[in-house]
C-alpha cells in the first residue's frame, strides 16, 4: 500500500498546514498537536503515519522535518483535558499548534473527522496521517514531542513507567496506580483514575 503523498495537498492553496495530535488515549500527561507546512511541497523521504515507524526512525525524521518545514506545536494540559474533555482539549492543542507557525497557512488539513472551532479555511481528513504528507509529518512531530515530555515527567514522578508506556494504561502502569495512587499528571476525568478517592472526594 502506498504511503502518504502530496496528492490531496495539491488540490488546495499554499501555504498549507497539516495538523495531527498525539495523546488522546493515555491516562496521564497532556495532549500534544503539531502543524507542519512544506512551502515547496518537498519533504524528507520516509515520512509515514508515526504509528508505523520505529522510535529511531521517528526521531530521525523529526529532525529532518524541522530542518525543511515550518513547524508549530500546541499543548493542552491535564487540567484542560479534565475541564473540557479530551476531544475539545485536542482541538485546543491543534489551534495552538497552527497559531505557533511562523507563517499563516492559506489552508489547514486536519487528521480525523472534525476541525477545531475556528474561522480558518480547513478540511478534516479521516486517516489523514496515512494519506497526506503534511499530516503524516505533523503526526511524527506531535508523537516525538509528547514522548519526550513523558520521559521528562517520568523523572519527576517515578514509578509509573512513563518513559516506556508514555502514560497509556498498560498492565505495569495500572499496577503502579494501585500501589502509588494517581499523580498530579493523571487525568482524573478518565475512568481508571476517577475511581480513586483522592479525586472522587474533590
């Protein structure tokens, strides 16, 4: 099966930004979005959906994308996730990612089945990280940024294994939760965390 290309991007005006997020599913940590603009429609070879790439390949491509494109990163905090829910926190992170770009896009392609509530010309693309190079590049940046953050958080909140599980609800993470209880970076609006009395009493 062919990987992502510029086929869809070519039907829209330039400059065009591809947007994707990482971190909707984990029990802990922020959700991170990235926006990427390739002004010349030339991109490093090997770009694909971040979930299909090895950690080393993602890290290498992250550097190469940053060297050849405009990149913006946006973050929605754990507090924002708990306040407005993970869907709208993801939309907020995407808004912030596009706002962080050094140039204003004429069009934004967003991975998924909806766009943020903004006035920008935009289009959602289901499975966009497998179809559009700009979105696939954004998926790599978002994944790398969030993984780096979770590794840093692991040093400050040891025991949960975030450097390995990135906050997802693995067996080891759930076992640590049962022993240690939730940390300030756990999403208390998520069912596996809300059950703990520390938060349910709040």
